[in-house]
C-alpha cells in the first residue's frame, strides 16, 4: 500500500484549509497513493469565537472528503474535524475514513484530551470545549487492519496495546502539536 502523508498547517479559514487539503489529495492520487492521510483539525484551527459551527458526521465536511475519495479512487483519512458534540459547549475531535467509492468506512473520536499546564509557558484545557470519545477503532484499509487515534492519544500506550490486540498492523496518528510542547 502506498501512503501519502499530506501535511497542511490549518488556520482559521475553513474554505482555504479544505482547498489546500483537496490540492494535496490530488497530488497524492497523481503520485499513486492508495491512502492519503490529512492532519488533525484539517477543517479549522484558530480562535474558538470564529470557529465554524460543528457538523454532524454526515455534514458538508464529510461530503467534501467522500467526493474527493470517490473522484480520486483512493482511501482518504480526513484528519479530524469539529463534530457536533454531546452538549452545547463541547464538540468531538473526530476522524473519518472514506473508501475509494466515497463510502464512510470508519469513524473515531479522540479519547485522550489535551489538558496541560506548564507554568509561565502554556495553559490549555481541551476538555473545556471537546468531549472525549470512548471506543477504540480498527478498520481495514486496503486489507490492512489500521488502528485510529488522534494527537494526544499518542501519550497513552494502553490505547495502542488495545489497538494491537484488536488486530491493528498500522497505526495512524494525525496531530496538530503545540509549539510550546512539541
């Protein structure tokens, strides 16, 4: 399986982010990728007060990447996006995987939320605006069992042990790390 890692520095302009993402997917397909992987929060990364409304799993974000997967005839790991959450103040940080026909093959919600306090440097509480997921997800991509996770999940080896026990042979970890913590 040929995998393309599509690096993009998402900003506070959703339309621009999605346009850049589509260009990267086009390049990945032209290079023969079977799977293209986008980063965490490919939809929007910026001030919360300007963030677009969170979407359901079957919203415009999903339709955009389903169409790309179908047109390009490849698997698309759509990084992650702001999914409608369990209440009015929190979203989910959610990954969607689309197969080459554009069908949704898997959904994963980030389990471990990034709450950090480094005195004099950074204070960030993801749990204030994001609800944790609960389910580990392993899905076949091109016949290879693939374990899904997002960013800060990386710091919790038990999740990866559970993914391996569930059959994962490949692990995908889209991330948007902070400058302060690397």
